[in-house]
C-alpha cells in the first residue's frame, strides 16, 4: 500500500512539474532547484537526526519538497522518515522568505533483537500528515539557511524541528 501511495504521489508531482516546465521554457530546471541538508529533532521520538532535502520551485508561490531524515539509533530502534510536501511561499521580505507546508510523511522503524543466541528483526512503516512552516534566510547568492517546524500527525505523532543549509544549483 505504501509503495502504491508513494508512486501515485511521485507521478502526480512529476506530471505537475512537466506541465509547469512546458509553460516556462525560458527558465532552466537547475535554477529552480535548491538542495542541502542539516539537523533535525523529533520530540516524541526524543532523538536527533540528519536530513537531506531537495526543493523544486514550481512558480513564485508554490514549491515541491522531498526530504529524507535518518535518526540516530536509540534504545535499539532505528527510525527514518520520508517527507513529500508542498510549500505555499509568502511574498519575500528583505533576505527572508516564509512558507507554509503540508504533505505526506512515511515513518520507518526497525528493531533488532539478539538475546541468548536468539536473533529477530522487526520493521514497519506508518503514513502520516505533515503540517507546518519554515523560512529561507539568504546567506549568499547560492546559500540559504532553512529552519523548519512541522507537526507529524499519524500513528507516531511528533513535532519535528530542523535547521539546514540549502544550496542553489
């Protein structure tokens, strides 16, 4: 089910990007992409992680973003998440731009047991909803600071606080 949902979202996003690209041939795809990474903290997981993020600027008001976060192992549990969000971008103020976000989150977890010669691995995933917002603070022509705050609503509800650096390509 998760694979079908992921493929459906990816196909819709790709077709939307293709339609937009056909309408704006004068602007290269590379100038519409920013990508980078940083640190994240998930409250209910009570854990820090590292993320990689890519953002595609559809137009001045809308963006599509994909991020993958790997959380450090804690209490024998490995967590990671995949976020696929839409950003509504508010008008720019000086070097700061704010956005609201909504989208899908897939939270993956796994546990490895090894006790008295008995080994067992368990893993699963949960689909959730992302709601939140963030900011771009322009540090230079090619580098942007990107703090973000989002609440993940699903089987594992948590607040995700992150900060990273994004680079224009």
